[in-house]
C-alpha cells in the first residue's frame, strides 16, 4: 500500500507511483510549500496594489504580465519550474498537462468530500521520459470578496468593462463563474531529481 504523506499544509491522497519513501522528499515538500507561499505573497501584494491604484481593470494587468514574471523569477531562484494551472484556464499557456489534470480533478473530489480546501495539496515522484521528477501542487481557492477581490474578474457577475478587458486579453477565457470557496486551480511545481 502506498504511503500517505501528511504535513501541516499537505494532505495528499496518492494517485499512483506516489512517494513510497521519504528520502529527501520531505525537504522537497517543505521547499515547495515555501515557494508557493512566496509566489502567493508576491502575487497578492501586486494585486492589492493594482486594485488600489485602478481597480479590477488595473489588476488584470498583474495577472497578465506580472504573474508570469514572478513564476519565472521563482523558477530561476529555486531551480524548479513554478507555474499556475487550472481546469478552466484564462490563459491557454497555463493549460494543465495530463498529470496536473488528474490532480486537479482529485482536488475537486477532495473538496466535495469535505476536506478543508485551504489544505488541499499533493506531491508525487513521477517518471518523465526515464528521469525522476518531483511534482507538487497546492490548490488555489477562491477567497471571499471581503478578503481579496478575485471574484471581480473570476466570479459570476463581472462588470462589463472588466469583461471587455478580459475578452480582449484572453479570447479563450474559461476562468469565470467561480464562487468563494471554489477550487480555482493550483500552483504547480516540478523539480528534476
């Protein structure tokens, strides 16, 4: 039977070829969680500043231009690929691969089963073309409007001016219709072993 890895922020349900031992994997999980927190902290700060300066239309530019730069910076700094993905992408460049799709579907199942969405994460060592790779995902949960205004661009009732800007930047946008507490997507990290 595969071993379930549990940590303060991590409650993983193995999908297959899971972490059968802990030789270096706990350190990788800890580092991955720290990188996710760093990404989230930087992105949140940028979004809050943009909202204060010019509202949701201004904040769209952060997700469009600044977030990819943060991901690139953290990837270089930490020697891993750092990104965001979703089953309903806004930017087609962030589409999930098969492994990420399976994990995101499991995240939805775990949330539906009553797991605290703020703790949903998963780590696994996978084979990538004959090379071992450590992969980690942490769910991104839609916050209530009073905590962060994400629903202004991702919710069910989007201002027409905001919707127009989104349509111009993301003609294939699927990232709308969310409610507070929904799984918006995930931070996804890959590290060669």
